[in-house]
């Protein structure tokens, strides 16, 4: 297989330790995701879950640049990586997946509803397109606070999938964001499919940036498999949103390496709607592989050091699982706590 290495899109203004942090964060997400299938199969995780393997650069290249908890992050049900990137400890993520009281949502949210408001993470959302109207409200509140109460120029980052681009509520929210000029960074996680339906089969206009522009939101499309491209674009765009107070739309082209969710065969990465060859082609652009090659080529890390990072990360995941398994389930008398009625 040809060796792929990320290319630096701009001048080096990123420190070596930041590059290593980026690598470590992507690896933490990957290793945690790899561990959950077995836990689900062993009936330790209930409900449903969706993995982020292949899409790690979308969070690693953006979230560490934010001023959390004052900036806010919203995302879909594919949310384990977003929580880790926001600083939620792996232990609390894993405990939530196992429905334990020590989880970041007290064991009542599960995989699709990780949330950690004290860290600025306003949660995953099981509704396709759901985070977008919520971002409208969060963006409005941030602008209101900044204008009326003298708050800082904080922003909301909202992640959603290509399938969400066909949802009515998303376009209604975009219209209002374009009208009110709100400080939101929309990140379209275009992984090419909504469950088994490809973008080509589901939309008459696959130019998503054009759709955002139609609502008065400027935007661009970038390579979401190259974490350095993502980081450079995010830095530029975040600065712009803080300065202008206006929303921006970043479409990030990416690919999920395993099935849509736990019900879409996770033992192999190809299924009826995509070929093994297609998956393998995208795997050559694995963001972790690309950054790893870059770090080696530049002499920033050698294989021994990379193996040591991997061993630490695997240990962190093993520790998170042990912590979750040893944690109690939420007590019965907490059944009605934090429930709207
Ligand atoms: C309103 C709504 N309709 C349908 C579903 C069922 N559903 C869950 S995930 C999904 C696909 C969404 O794909 P996309 O937005 O591309 O996100 P991805 O899973 O690829 O990250 C669908 C249709 C849902 N959760 N919510
Ligand atoms: Mg998708």
C-alpha cells in the first residue's frame, strides 16, 4: 500500500507538542471506539451506538482550539470523540456507555446522549439534524450575552451529518442564523452516507456549501481526512467568527470506516451499500496514519515513541472500562431526576 502522509497546507505555526497532542487525541478516540463493539456484543452496553473511526480529524482539528467552557459544542449521536475532545474523561464516557451513575450524563443518556455542560459540551442528539436548531438558540444566547450583558466573543460549534442536510428544520434554522448573524461554526461531517443511503441517492443538489450560502452563511469544503488541513481552516474560521460575529459553514469530506451503527455489521467494514474496495481506498487516507507518517518523516516521533503512546492510550481505555464496570447503576429513586414531564 502506498504510504500517505499529510501535507502541511500552511507555514508551520504549530508546535511539535501540539502535533503530538493531536496524534494522541485521535488515537484515544480510535482505541475507545475499537473497544465498544465487544462491550456491546457482551451486552454490557445497552441501547445503540455509533462509532467515529475515520472521522477523528474533525474533532481533533477543531475542539482543542476552542475556549471551553465559554465556547459551546453540539453534535449528533456519533458523539464519543466530541466528548473526549471537550475534555470529558474516558472513564466518564465509558461509564455513560455502560449506563452507570458515574457517567457524564449520570448513566441515563447512554451513547447517543453524552453531555458535559461544565466543559462546554452541550451534548449529542439522537435526532438527525437536531443539533442545528439548538445551535441557533445557543448562538442567539451567546450574541445576546455579548451585546446586552458584556460577555466575550464566544462561539458555538455545531456538528451534523450529510443526511441532516435534507431535513427541513435544518434549513429553517440556517435561515434564521443567516438573518440574525450568529456566532456559529457549522461543521458538516460529510461521511458520504446517511445509514445506507449515499449523498448521490438522496439529494438533488450535492453542493452543500451552495445550500449554506443560499441562507446567507458563507462556507467552504475541505479535506476532513487531513487533520492539519482541518486545524488550519478551523483556526482561520474561528478567528473570523469571533471578529465578525457571523456564522460559517465548513463541509468536511470524510468517511466512517465501520458500519453506520451497531446494527450495521461492525465485524467487517463493508456492507451491501458500499464495496470493500471503496472502504480500502478511504482507509489509505486514515487521518491517524497520515499524521503518524508526517511525525515520523519530520523526526518528531519514532516508532518506539509511537508505540509508547499507543500503549498509554490502550491502558487509559482499559482503565475506563474497569472504572465503568465497577461503578453502580443509577439508584432507583433517581428515576425521575433530570426528566422533563
Ligand atoms: C429525524 C430522524 N429521522 C431519522 C432518523 C434515523 N436515522 C438515524 S441516523 C440516520 C442517518 C443520518 O446520517 P447522517 O446525517 O449522514 O449522519 P451519520 O450517521 O453519517 O454521521 C437516520 C436516518 C433519526 N434518528 N432522526
Ligand atoms: Mg453521513
